[in-house]
C-alpha cells in the first residue's frame, strides 16, 4: 500500500501525472538500467572487448519483463544496492556463456547514474511539453486582455491601474525563461557516467575512454570528460530547475487565490461540477488547482534542498549523500508534473471578469489615479508641491467618502491649473495604464518559436 501522496490511489492524480510516474516507476527504472547494460554489451562486442554473440544475447535479454523482481528484491534487501542483484538476474537468464560478460568493466554507480540520466531525459521532455502548453495559455490571456484595465496592487492595496494582459504577461515571462533554461541545461545534465570503480576506468586496460565514448554515442548522451560519481552538481541543477519552474507556477497560483477572494472576484478557476466544493457550505468554489500548485511547489523546493545537501559527497565514491537522490529526484519530478498539470487546467480555463475589475478600481472613488493627477499638476506646480496638494485631496476624499474628482474640482489651486475636462481624463483609470499594452506586445513578439 502506498504511503507517499504521489503514489496514493486517492490523492495521486492531484499531486502527479501518470506519464511522469511511469518514467520513474520501478519497472521503468529497472528497464533504464538494463538499457545501459545492453548498450554497454553491444559497444564492447563491436569493439572486440567481449564476444559479439555474448553481446547480442545480453542485449536480447535486457528486458525488465524477464527479470524475477521478487528474487531481485530479496537480494537487494541483503546487499543494500539494486544493480548487483540486477546483474545477477540478467546473467542468470542469458544462455550459454554470455552471462559472464554482463557488467564488464563497469560499476554500480555507472549503471545507476546513466540510467537516471536516461530517466531525466524522458522526464524533461514531459516538463517541456507542459511548459509549452502553459506558455501558450498565458500568451492567449495576455493577448486577449492586453487592454483590460484592473487595479495593480502593492502591499495588497490599490497602487496604479494595470491591465490583466500585463499581469498574464508577467506570469508568462518566467515560463519563457524556463524554456530557455531547459535548452541550456540539457547539454550539461544529459551526460552519462562510465568510469569504473574509482572513476579511472582501470579495469579496461587503456580502452576505457574508447568504450565510454562509444557507449554515450549509443545511448545518445553527452560524453563525460571525467567521472562525476561525487560531483553531483548536474543532479542538483536539474532539481533547482524544477524548483524554479514550480516557484513560478506558485506565483501564478498565489495571485489567482487572492483574485478569487469573495471581496475581489476578478478571476475564477475553471468550473467543473463539484470541483472546489465544500462538504458543508454549498456556495463554496474553492481555488483547488491553485492550492495544489502551491502544495506541490513547496514539496519540490524541500526535495531540492536535499539535492543541494547531497552535493557534499565524500572522496571518490560517496556514502549516504548519493542515496538521498534516489528518493528526492523522482519525487521532485512527479510533484513538478502535478503542479504543471494543475497549472495547465487552471490557465486554459481561467475565467476573467472585466466588470469586477472595473468595479474594484472604482472602490476608492478615484484614489487609484492620484499619481496621474499629481503628474498632471507637476509641470505647473513642481512635483513636490503637486504631491502635497493631491495628498491633501486624497485625505479629504477618504475622510468624507467623496470622489477624488469632486474634491479636486472644489480646490481652486487645482482648477487654476487644470480645467474640468483635463481632470476628468486624469481621473479615468483606463487612461493611466502606462505602456502596459506595449509591454505585452513586446513580450509576445519575443517568444521563441518552438516546433
């Protein structure tokens, strides 16, 4: 019975995607190790290091479906590692003398690390697909609401008007950077490991680098210049990338949670019958996708801290630090997939209420455009004098619950410099969104084309 929420039959689909779970499943993991063993045998057969017929037999038998998983588990319990028991099982099912050539010249961590890199390659492909979908959804929102005015907020209070398209574009910009980061990290991260017991390839008597290069070519991975058994920065970088991705999704989720509050009501998560409902309050429509994104992001960040700590690996082959990755990396990827799936659902179906946005801007009866009035008066009065005058107008408007425009029209020192029409224009929030629409255009135009 699963004890982890990401494998739970009840909660699993909320915190992870099945495709990502498949990448890091036990069977999937074992198959990647076998893929490495098979590729190594084929390469060594071609190079004449082991008999070609043995290489062919090993490659043919490297199928997780042929491995007695129960016998393997029993041996893992005794040994404490999985690769030696797997090698024993693979050797046992090979016909003739082929079994004696399984795992030739390599070591446990070579197979496990390279297998993990193969898993990471598949997993990053899934992350990229989700990021592209999130990017497309945010770009659509930015484009559609380029000119939809709403209150920009600072310290949870009205600051200046912005547009919802601008807000969506602010969400979008990091997603585009994450796709760029993904392109940049792949050459560093997707590098295999084949270095032997202490990283020197001594067991292959001068042919180790030749085998290593051929193996990486066979697997489609980058060639390691030197062993990285205890140089774990690429694993940590991968998990830091996941933390950045989910952190950006958490920013979106935080904004959505705040904007769905009853007192705000400017956006709503997609409707589905019963979704976000309460067991006792029939009116509730809780922002559950946003809440799940936040929960996943916090957990990814905690796993990333473990990866950073495991970089303190000892000497040429580490003790406990390496083991931490076995748990932290798969969990981080599955949780990230959960956050991405929830983000896709949220963004693709987000309901935006421009009328509520307008009503909320009007709550302060024009105070949201006090800067616009100040800057309109500044050429005639000077900035500081204009600031002080508008500050006093804002105080009166607040104390007397009057519209800022009405207060300004009653101030001779204001009307001496600006007529009614000018003040009306300055007090219209939609006129003071600055260059937010142009910023949206610039961001959308700069999105990198991807096939």
